[in-house]
C-alpha cells in the first residue's frame, strides 16, 4: 500500500450546494476501490489561469490523502474521468507524515 494525494478540481457551476455530496462520493469511490481515506481538505473556489471554455472559468479544489495499492489508481482515474462533476484529477505520491517531536 502506498500513500497518495489526489487533487480534484470540481466543476460545480450553479450547484455549489451539492459540493459536500460530491466530496462524499469521491471518498466513497476511493474506499470501495480498496483505498483508505486519511484526510479530505476542501479548498476555496479558484479561477483558472487558462480558460478552456466559457462554461468552466473556475472550480472548487479538493485535496484527498489516501492509501491504496498502485493498481487502484488506474481504476480510479478511469472512474473519475466519467464523472461530469470532476473537471480534472491529479494523483501523486504523498510522503509519509513526520512524527511530532
């Protein structure tokens, strides 16, 4: 099991009230694929530096730290690519937290 950090950019234009529900769905998908969610950090809405189209000019950023097998990442990428509420997804390896002194 490796520790990963998933950055999700959510395109919730006009549906800001359903933001927490979408974050819960992301956590559930990770858990059902065999991962274990450690922390979920909801960040504010940010405007994009480059606008792909006029519909998507800003998005909500959500950072999820979880542990999973490397094969799970491929499965999650394909599953999240089909979700219309998720604009972009980036998975990176996350370092282990340093113990407090």
